[in-house]
């Protein structure tokens, strides 16, 4: 499991030089960042897009820092994302209920908790929260397969 200390260190490093780290992320994860910058996210506000990019950048760097994760596979990602949406839409009624069910026995709890914490902002719509959360969860699971 990625440690909280690693995530905190990466948040600090990314925050210190966002532009360079984004370029690193884009060059290291061309297919995935192409997806993040594509049509599926056109309804997000600029703040929501920036939050989404920051979350995924920290996840990416945390995995690199602990030398975990395999090469991104878009087909596998799509399969995992579809399953995550099915699960998310079937379980629980409220955001809190869904989070309780998703977090139960999850193998990368710290990365998921970081994602959830970043989405607890009034400027992020409920739709954006769901979209960003499921995308992040799917990215984690794709990289750690």
C-alpha cells in the first residue's frame, strides 16, 4: 500500500513546481493524460479540471516514488472503469454510504482517501466528484494490476 507519508511528500513536491510536474506526467502517461484532457471531462469547470489533474498527478508520482505500478493499459482501464461505475451506481444511496462501501477492505486506502479529501470542496459539483473519484480509483487499479 502507498504510504500516507509518500502522498504528503508528493503533494508538497507537486505543489512546489506544478508546471514541470504536469509536463512529466503528460510525457510519462501520454494515453491516460490524453483521456483526462479529452471529451469525457468537457463539462467540468476549470477548477474541477485542475483538481482532477492534481489528484492524478499525485497518484502517478506516489506510485513512481514507491516503484509501484505497471504501464497504463487503456483497454484494461476502460474495463475497470466500467465495473467501478456499475458498482458505484448500485451501492448505497448517499455519497457517504457509497464511500463506506468502497473503502471497506480496499487495498489502496491512502490513495483513495487522498482523492476523497481533495474532492471535499464546495467548488466541486457532485457530478464532478463522482467522475473524478471513479476515474482516480480506476487509474489506481489499472496501474496496480
